[in-house]
C-alpha cells in the first residue's frame, strides 16, 4: 500500500515539475529576446520566473547587464553574490570593470579586480597594470613595456589600453615613438580611427591630418607644403603605408622621391619597404622581394618578415627565406610554420655544410613532428614517417566521467545549448574548461569533458576541448565521424574521398548542423544560398527550397556535389578546390598563375589569412581522417601535389559560383 501511494504521489508531482520547468524555459527564451532589444523593464519583470532554474545565473546576467550603466555598485555586487563561482558572475564582473575604467572610478575598479577570475580581457589587463604603476607595486618602466605590447597588439581603438598608454606617455615612461608605431600598425590594418586615437595622444591638432591621409594619401603626398608641415616624416610614413594598401607600385615611386629620402630615417624606410613588399607579395607580384631587400630586415615588424619569407619561397630564394626567419623574434621563430621552413632552407642551402645542415634540419623537424597540424605532419614526413593514428590515451575511469557530468559549469552549458542558447552555452563551456581555474582543467579532466560533449553530440565542444590536451591525442574525440554512413555513401557515389569531405566539414562547421556564418552560409558544409540553388539545379533537385539547406542529408548532398564540381574544375587539386570552397573559384584561379609550385609553398602564399589557414587545416584534417578510415599510414605531401597555371585556360567551368 505504501509503495502504491508513493507511485501515485510521484505521478501527481512529476507533471507539475515538468510544467514548471517548461514554464521557466519559456521565460528564459523571452528574456533572451528582451535582452536583444535591451528591454531592461521586461527583463526585470521576467527574472522572478526563473528563480531556481539551472540557468538563473544567465538570466541574472541579462537583467543586470541591461541596466549596468544606471545600477548602483550595491546592486551589481548583490547580483554577483547570488551566483558565486559561475561564468555569468565573472562575465558580469568583466563588463562592470570595463565600465568602471571608462568612468575612471579607480577605487572601485581596484577593489573588484582581485575577484576577477578570467583575466583574459586585454583592456582590463592594461587598467590593472596602470594601477600597479600608480600604487608602485610594479616599476613604471616594467609596466610601460607590458602596456606597449598589449596596446600594439590591438587592432581597433579601445579605451583601457589607450588610457594606460596616455598616462605612461604623459609620465614619460612610454616614448612618443610607440604612439607613432601604433598609428602605423592601425593604418596598415585599415583602422584609421585607431591611428587617429594614437596620434591624438601626442597632439589633438594632428588628427585632422591623419584623417586627410586616410582619405586621400596621394593628395597629401603631392601637396607642396607637406615637406614643411609638423611631424612630416611620421605623417609621410602613414601616407605611404596607406598608399601601399591599394597601389604598392605608386608607393614604391614615392619612396624614390628625393625629399622623402632625406626626411625619413632608416627605420621608417625599412618599415615602408616592408609594407610595400607585403602588399606586392599579397598581390603575387614578381617584384615583391625587390621591395623587401631595399630595407633592413632587422627593422621590419613580424608580419612583414612573414610575407618576405613567403615571397622568397615563391621565388625559390632560399637564402632570403633564411634571412627573413632569422630576423624574426624568438616567439615567431618557434611557430611550426617557420620551424619547418627554416629547416627546409637549411637543407636547400647546405650551410655550413651538407652533413651539418641535414643534422640541424632533422633536429628542427623532430621538435614539431606529429599528426597535430599541417606543418607538424610535413615535418613528420621529412623524417621519413607517415601520418598514423596515435595511441589512444588511457581509458577514462567512471569517476572521471562522473566528475565531468556533475560539473556545474558543464551542466549549465549543456542546458543552454539544449534550450537553443548555443552561443551562451559555448561561452560557459569554454570558460569552464579553460578559465574557471588558473591554467584550466588538467589533461584527464579535459578528456572527460570532451567525452561528455561527444556523448551529447556536441561535436564542436568535443573537438575543441580535446584539442586542449597538451600531451594526449585522442583522435576519436578530435576527429569524430558523425553521420558516417551518409557521408561515406554520398562521397563514394560521386567519386570523392570521404576523408576529404570529413576534413572539410570539420573545418567548416565542427559538425554543428544549425551552424550559420556571418555571410549566410548554412549547415554542416556551410553552403551559401546562391551556391545551393545552382548546385541543386545541376544535380537534379528540381523541387529544392532554400530552407532545405538546413536539412542534414540535403546539406551533405549539395555540399559534396559542389565540392566535386570544384575539384573537377581544378583538375583534382585538393588545395585549390579547398581554397575555392572557402573563397570562391575566381581567386584560386588567379592565385595559380605564375611559377609551378609545390602545394605547400602555394598554400603558404595564399593572400587571405583566413583562406590560407583554412586550406592547411582542411588538408591536415583530411590526412588524419584518411588514417582513421583506412587504418594505414597516410601522406599529406601526396595530397598537396604541384600547383601552376592551367594548361588549357578555355576548359575553366565559368558557371561555378
């Protein structure tokens, strides 16, 4: 009788609990829409409806964030205290600290900074450094060095690092040359507002000149009084940088004008020749190296040196490849890309002798060789080994998996994603595995968290979390194969390597079915609407409707068909087809013109950073997937081939969108 009563009570209670959960879920979604509209009144009215919900910390964040500008410190602290240790508590603290810095409320900022856990906000780091200098916790010259590094690494105009830089400029601990360097970098990155901000710190009256330069650099350089204006050489440097962005040849002519030769320092001339060389290299001009060699490489910034090395690779000038890499700082030199090309240059030059060059190059290859990435795989092959599936790490123990399942941050992240709040869930997940504790989760915890994501079909979190492990490489997590029967069958039907398809999907969407890019690409294979319509017609999907691109099988069918069309148009070249999938077919058609190049050199010279990275990742992914699918060692180099001009230009498929 007692057992029956319990069952009856459970039957009565559970529907009510389920209803309450559904009601709170619906309220959360309403709050998300109110937050997007910045409707603080509705957010405050709805907040009581989610009290006790697993995602209450997120709801509280939305409610307070919407009225952060008017809320008192006591109200903000009360919200923070309700959800201690959560991501959304620290996210709110981050936003509040930035606002305190903008208000110059240094006392409150200083009292709250020690509670900030993420410590990944560059502006807040600059505020903290400035306060350290003011309170003499850190010598001002040490602070100046760190602020300089942080400020120069920001692309856009900000408040935090600019405030710290201004204070250090005023105190004399930061030299005016740093502000001019910031302006150069900003102008080169097409961020004129950031350039204006930097120059305004030295003299607000100069901002109008910088604005005029950004608008029409050629006009500024042609004006007869330019040579006698204030800060001529600095302004001329900015103008030639701006001019080089569109017309590197005209910028090179400006550099030959007698009055600029006399005005500019060797450092300024070297920077400008580096800019001109970089722009010429990005346009694949044959004279790019000539521009670089007009300056001193040891006076060029890191991005110029990288492009000098790429131009030298394209020209087969191994001595200049060596020189460009030698001029890089130690951090840049340690990047796998430059470790690999440094070793290749040593082999080509045989310096100081063939035996020593071979030995040293093998040491460099060995320092990066693995299946992890593009250059790591190429280094492996240079050592005479192919890409294989590494041994799996020790199996996770039940208690390790239970700890991941019970982790509050991971629970909230899963709940948010299931509710359709993917971006919010992803942010909490990333914080939990990487920032909640100093240094993030340890290796075993990361593997357990990744496994939890895999079990919940959150393939992007599974991959990204597993990739954080410093030693263990669990390829089952890093290279999952959801929808395997569909992908393999479809690829085989149209003559595509399933490993290539998986390599591309992994890079495009991380297997997130509802992924959507900022430009409108959708689904697993991130197909653009116009591309989807064209491809659907080509493969006979006469009843195709735009919304169907979000359906898994349709997305795979259309995405693989387009990839096959691209591969056929580029005569079976995997690197060029991948570039076409990312940047459209017109660009790689232009990029292939010039010398016949090995695929690795061609890929490294792709002008767009995003596409260059994309092609390398897709090909490295493909090689790993091939090793998994075949169970045999695989070669990345064999997939790269050679790239050069098309033998028959008339055979191009001009219809391909």
